[in-house]
């Protein structure tokens, strides 16, 4: 133990709407315990986004929230949206898109590992999903999400646009990750129909040839990919794709692991703070009932520690605790369990304590 003052990290919390506040609270409680154990000073500040921000200020992303996020060490977000704001002048989702853009978060990483103890929770056959270990690299600040939109009474358009540099940067990030993993990238597009996809395929092919020739690259069309992901998900390592295809395929992939409530994500840019959030939405059907699975957000907090704060051991211990809790059968209702959000969070916190007790005990034995 050193007597140095603990390092301070400024973490912005954006609880948002629906189950957002419940799952954000869970991840915050877990981070606070990690801070105590490892001697870090995590300073949390909460800000408005989404529907909650519209209700308070009229804006889905108030300027104070944007400023706090860009000045932080990392941002943890719950979810935005809900029926309450349907048909309103401003949409909660605008706030999420605007903060991703403002922070320059062009790469959204969505990892999925199916553990042997959870394989039977998937509606798919155990022998298909067992051992799945993949990561989606979803481009996050381009494509149809950010193209010009037009609307008249009887006509609407959404422009899908990509530039070469936008494709290059997320492609490099995906290949670099493939190098640390099993060395395979599957790039997903719709090059038989879309011009943006033909450019995408061209750029990915060139970056591969010039910079990552040792990595295996395959191209897949998004429609058949949706089928292959259900038929043979173990074959995939890194899946690289544009914004909307990544959004859709990652929800599909979540079924392999048993519940969308399990999946975390990290949104990263060229430097600066990252934003971390579960892949699920505000789940209005279960909001405010202590029913939401907090694991996706707790694992997002682990990604926050690893990617933004560079606290690898701390991230590992959250992931080990979650794995231990799930292996012990302590689960929320979406996985067939009986625990509420708060009890599941307490189970993870107890597991972190147990892991630390065991580690301290081992050190003592070693010294003796
Ligand atoms: P959703 O992900 O909110 O819910 C889909 C289904 O999954 C629901 O049945 C829900 O109960 C269940 N579910 C989701 N998270 C869960 C969890 N943690 N534990 C247990 N079950 C969970 O998707 P939706 O219903 O299509 O969208 C609802 C709202 O959320 C919409 O307004 C949408 O725009 C928004 N949304 C926000 C985000 C985000 O903030 N990142 C992501 C997706 C959707
Ligand atoms: C997600 C969500 C968002 C998206 C919505 C809420 C804007 O579905 O984070 O996956 O489409 O990116
Ligand atoms: Mn989505």
C-alpha cells in the first residue's frame, strides 16, 4: 500500500429515461465499491439527457450536459426515449445522437461472449451458441443517422452518406482489435444495392491490403449475415459495419447470449473521453419496477475502466464478479431468475468483495 493521494477521475452519469436511472445507479454502486477497494477517487456528476432533459429544459441535450461530458474522464449512460415523447417537437434520441457526434465517438464496440453456464438460456440451441466470442465494431457518427432529412406531407427522405476518412478510421480500429483476438474481420455491407456500401467495401479492402494483410478478411451482405449470425455465430470474431446495420445486427446477436440486458458497449473516438452504455433501450414496459437486468450497464462500467481510465485489473474484477454471479444462477427475470435490479447489483457487489477477500488472503499466504 502506498500513501499517495488517490487519483481523481471525473465520471459523468447520464441516467436518461425509463430503466436508465435504475441501471445507471447499479453501475455507479459497483464503481463506488471498486473505487474503495483500489483506492481511486471516482467523482460522479449527474446530468440531463433525453426525455428527462426535454421535460426540464426543452432540449434533449442541454449545453451544460455537453460541456460536462467533453470535460470528463468518461461518460456512463443509461438509456433515452419512451412513448411519453412520441410525436413531440423534440425527440429524446436526438440527445444521444448529438452527444455521440459532439464527443467524436466514431467507433461503437459491442462485445458478446456466451458463457457455457448461460448457453441454455438462449432460445437458440445450446450447441450453436456455446463458445460464441465476437465483437461488433459499429460506425457511430455517420451514415443514414446523420444525413440530411427532408419531409413534406407526402414525401420523406434520409440521406445515407459516408466519406473515405470516416470509413478508414473505424476500419483501422476493427483490424487493430482483430490483431489482439483471433485475427478475423467480417465486414458487413449491402454492396449489391448501395453506393455507400460499395465505397465501404473498397476502403476496407484497401486498408486490409495495405496495413493488415495478416488478418483474415471476409465481406458479407447484411441480409444473409443476419441469417449466418443465427446459424453459425461461433465463426465470427470481429464484425465491422456501418451505423444502422450495426444497430440492427447487435440487437439480433444479443439473443445468442440469452438477453439484451446483458450486453455492454463502448463508444470511442480518436482520444478524449469515451461514452459507455448498455445496448438496450429505455425498456418502458418494465421501467420503475426493479425488473431491469443491470448487467449490461455494469459491464459497460467495466469497459469504461478499461478503455477510458486504463484500469485493467479493476475492469477484470467487475467482469469476473458478473461471471461468478451468473454462474451461480443469480439472475433477473429476463434470464428466468427471481432477482430484481437491486438484488442482482448487490450480488455483483458481494462477488467483488469475495474476489478481493480471496486475493488478499492469497497475498498473505504468500508472505507467510
Ligand atoms: P428496448 O431495448 O428498450 O426494449 C426491448 C425489449 O427488451 C423490451 O421488452 C424490454 O423490456 C427488454 N429489455 C431491454 N433492456 C432490458 C434489461 N436491461 N433487462 C431486461 N429486459 C430488457 O427497445 P425498444 O422497446 O424498441 O425501445 C424503447 C425506447 O428505447 C425507444 O424510445 C428507443 O428509441 C429507446 N432506445 C434507446 C437506446 C439508448 O438509449 N441507447 C437504445 C435502444 C432503444
Ligand atoms: C442504440 C439505440 C440508438 C441508435 C437510438 C436510441 C438512437 O438504438 O444505441 O443502439 O439507434 O443508435
Ligand atoms: Mn439500438
